[in-house]
C-alpha cells in the first residue's frame, strides 16, 4: 500500500456535524462522499451501469470495500465559533462551525493514488463539506495552493478537470464549459464553471453577498424542498493571495417533474448576481 497526506485549510466556516446534526465532528465519511460526488459530476458517463461499476471500483459498494482508505491522523481539536448559516439576515440563528484558517490533514492509503489525488483536488476546488456547502460554506483549500490571479486558479481547475476526463472540457476567459458537442447524461454533471474577476477583502462580506443573492433569486430553478431537489448551482470560495473569489459551478438540471418556467434564465441571473 502507498499513502499520501493532504494538508488542508478551511477557507470559510465549516458546519460539519456528527450523527446528531448538532455536535461538530471531523471524520472521514463526509470527505469520501464529497469525492464520490465530484468524480461523478466530472466524468459524466452516459451509461449509468458503467458509471456505477467504475464508482464501485474506486469507492466500494455494499458488496465490497473501497480500495481507498481515508484517515484523519491525530484528529485535531479545531477552533470553532457560533456562525450564522444565513449571514445576510440580521438576527439570524447561529450554529457551531469550524473557523476559517483551521488546518488539518487527510491521509489516503491505496495501491494507486494518482487518480484519487486528482479527484480530491477537483473536490476541494469546486466543492465543500457540511451544511450550506452549496452556498460558500465549508470551502477548503490545500495549504500549498498559492494562486496570485484568477487566471492561475482557472488554469488549475481546467488542468484537473481534463486530467480526470480528457477531451470533455473547453477553457474560455472566466469560464470552463463542457464541449457543446457532448451530450449530457440524465443526472447532475458539470456543465460550466464560472470565475469572478472581483476579489473580496473580507470572506464574511462575500458570504453575505452569496446569501443575499440566494434570497433574492429564490426559485425552484435553484433547488426545492418539495419535490426534493438539490441545487444544481454550487458556489465555492477560494483564496487569491490574501483575498477571496467566488467560483460558481453549474451542473445540468435534472428536475423530478416539469421544468420550472424560464429556469435557465433564472439560473443565469443568480450566477451573475454572485459574480458581479
């Protein structure tokens, strides 16, 4: 077996709770779930049977264990605060969350590590863990990432995407998108990744901006509770030098019923409100 250790740092408050959904708990399962999700979203396999076979090979299933073991060495007592999951609302309720700039390690143990390394990178570039992770919370970075411009960040995302799924993505200014000749499957996969040119000095101000945009553009096009559908728009925050930038990943929308009226335009307006 081979092993690697990823040195990670929280960028935004992380509401990562245990089974009681109240007590903060840093443990491997949420990270494995994160890696599964973003691997599926990146590869975009049309044949669902083949998708499940490959996913089982990488991450295991009820019939067999994963060849990847994820550990958190010497689980640290990370500092935490009371944070508002809805920061745009005055007097909003608060929950315990791990603070930004908290550091911890993830250890991977497997025979073949390179593919898992790429999956972890795209997961932390575009995804997050814990509650409200689709709206900027739970953003994580490698401690050795040192992006100085948005262009450097965009290049890193593009190179990681094509490392996992060669020939699938095209790079454009401030946007990475799936080759338009490629048909998208009937489950959520990456359609486009949007990068802002606006850098923020204060991460809490940016979280409030994201929260306000979520409130102003509330619509079933962006997810719903009944019928239940998770939002196809993921908002992530990454560091550029000592500043912060939002990244918005747009997945293809697979609604459980009829498509909401003008849903494409509504999603575009929401994305524009965050990136402006």
